[in-house]
C-alpha cells in the first residue's frame, strides 16, 4: 500500500509516519508540506491512501480534493 501524507506541520508528519511504518502491508510512505508538492507527489506516487490536513496554509485540504481525480 502506498501512502501520501499532506500536512504543513512537520511534527504531525513524523508521528503519522512512525505509526504507519508498523504495518507490513505499507510499502511506501511519502509526504508533502504544501499543495503544489502534494499535487506533484500524487502524480508520481499514485497513492492508495491520502492523509490530508484539512487546514493547510495556502488552501484547505477539502479544496485540494477538487484537483485530484
């Protein structure tokens, strides 16, 4: 399972990554700290799961969802 974490708080990313690494079925965990980087990584990784901060600095996480298909 490939996972992408999109969050602008580094500590939240670190905690989530450490918890997700416990699961053997998780093959890739990547992260982005802004929506531009998040969009790029969505296209590169094609994650199965997206952990999305709904309160990002440049746009809401819910608005970000409109840009992914």
